[in-house]
C-alpha cells in the first residue's frame, strides 16, 4: 500500500448518511459530494440497514439520536453482520451535549466522530483517515483469504485425489507480489504432476487393455470352432445356445453373488440388459453356431476382423469417442495383417456365397455389442451384468427352443455335446466379463481390436479342434497387430481423472 496522509484526497467512495434531520442530512450530502464522493441519505436506522443489505457502502456517517431505531442499534446490527461489520462508521454529534453518547458509540465500534457544526477540512480528514484504514484492512483481509485459499489447495493435494481445476488458485496467482508468485509455482507444479500421472495412467491403460484384448479375444475366438464341431455332430443350434447361456448365467451369477451379494438392480437396468441379450446372447450366439455349420471357421474369423472398423465408425458417428488419423491407421494395420494371413491361406473348401454374405452380420452385431458395453449400468459389477444378460437370453430363446424341439437334455456321464455346451458357456462368460472391464478401462474403439486377437485365436482354435493349418505368416502378423494396439491406444482419461499423491509427513 502506498502511504497516504489523512488529509489527502483518495479514490471516490460511496457514503451513506443516516440522519433523521432533513437539513443536516442534505448539508452532509452536499459536503460529501464536494469532496468527490457519492452520497446517499437514509432518514432512519431501519432504512439505513435496508440500503446496506442491498449494497454495502464504503463508509457510514451516523447520527445517534433518531426515532424508532437509534444509532446505537444501527451500530450493534452492523457489528453482528459479517458483511457490514468492517464498514467504518463516523458518528455525527453535537460535542457539547452528546459527548457521552459519542464515547458509547466508539465503544460499540464507531471509527471516529464529527461535530454537526463541522468544518469541510475536518470532514475530509476524518473520512479519508477512516477510508484509508478500511482499504488497508480490506487488502489485509484479502491477503489472508488468499493465504487460506493456497493452504486449502495444499491440503487437497496432500489429502488425496485431485484435479488442478479443484485447487482454485488462479485468482491468487494473479497477484503481483510474493504470494502470487508462490501460487503460480504451486499451480504449475500441480499441473505438471497431474499431466505426468495422466501419461502414466495412459501407459497402464494401454498395457492392461492390450492384455485384456489378447485374453478376451483368444477365449471368444473359440465360438466358431465349437459351432462347427456341434454342426458336425448334429447338435441342435438352438439347444446349444440355450444351454450355453444357462451355463454362463449360472457361472457369472454364482461368482458375483458369493463375492458381493445380490446385485443392486434397478428397473431401468432391464432395458439395457434386454437389448444386450437380444444382440449378443440371442442373435450373435445363434448366428455364429448356425453359420459355422456352413462356413469355415477361419473365414468367419477373417470377416470378424472388420469389426474394428465398424466400431470406429459407429463410435465416431455417435460421438462416443473422437476419431483420429492415428487410430484409423492402427485399426487398418491390424486389419491388413490379419487379412493377409487369411487371404493367402488355402482352405481347399468351397464356400456358399449366401452363407458367406450372412456371416457379415456377425461383426456388425459384435460392433453393436461393443458399443452397448460402454453404456452398461456401472453400479452392477461385470459378473452380475453378464449373468443377468445371459439369463435373459435363455429366457428369450426358450419358446423357440421348445417350438423347434431342440431342447436336448444333458446325459450322465457327460458326453461330447455336453462338453461343447460347457466350453461355449464358460468361454462366453469369461470373455464377456473381461470385455466389460476392457471397455471401461480403454474405451470401445480400443476394445474393438479384440476382433484381431479373436481372429488369430479363431485360426489357432480351428487348427487345434478342426485340424486346419496355420501358416507361419500369422505369427509375423501378430507383431503388426501389437503395433496396431500401440497406434490406436486406449481412450485418454477425461476431465474427471484424479491423481493421488502420497505426501510424507514428519509430524
């Protein structure tokens, strides 16, 4: 603060004059205006408090003796109000007759006094002195408030998860003093730490997402081979899908309930579960088993690799994730690598073009399934979500199974049909739980790359279960698929991302 003497002119201020005498009030207002300040007159204490409640003035010139509500009551009310207690009050009095009243008013918090028969220089000196003290006090209080803000920001950082926007130190950093410079350094360090942790989070998401893509895709890729095995052994497709849904539902719900109890299902959750059950549990599962009876498993795997592009385009159209050239190149590289493997592979089998065209529906259904997973109810864990969805799938399929007389009963001891059913049910359950975790961790576009690992796994399962050959080119393409993972990278953490710092304390 620059030093100003009490008699110097300072910045214009708003002045409230409280006096029941119209003559005295106007005289004060005229003198205040002559000093360059803005004057407003209140005829009594009640009106004065109403004016101050709407817009607090910079200073109050207060008469003591007034009807209804005197100056003492006004002072008491002002000191009891946090918004008014720091406004300086100058008591206006007749020194000869009201000296005791002035003393009492000063004890109640008045800053100074002014005789009703005042000289303009006295008025200016006492007003300026009071205003200088007030403005110095305002700056002092603002300084302490800024210190409190910076202290609270430090406590947020020390206490746990935070985002830079929560620190709210921008106003403090705008100060042109040492406290402002400290706030700038603090905020800069907090943003640097936050950005570093977000990059680390992206790395973890990429590694974890890649592992989930490989594992989930490898498990999910067995479905076409199991469907072809079932077709060879004349196992009814409807019955196989129905019983596998029962197996998946029982497995997921048993594990989920034993770990977390009954899932907190809400009525609105059933819309999502029913739609997901129709898309994946009914249409996709059934079409996979049926089409696998007419199309080579490796060709189904090739067609399935187009799922990555479908999810990328749908996610961009629905504004679920932002499109980017890098992601487009990553998806294209993975697709090209897998397509090269399958196009040079000679299966030696004739393929029905109609069934081949029908197989194009499979990656589209999986694309919808991938996007649907990003909208799942988060208050239900992944296992319970998959379990309830597969239970609904079995319920939807049951009338068709009965109508087609496809409800074969499991035999004891378990035979090949039962083994295929169990394998399809367990693999579906595990793959879907992992896929839900993958979408939540890395986003649907990154998760769509499961199509590539699913394709490669489909070739491997076909080789193991159906004696199909896998060329050495597949292993080289595997490296390109991994490069595609890196190019696509998972969805970055959003604005809700928080980091947690462990701050050592030597207390």
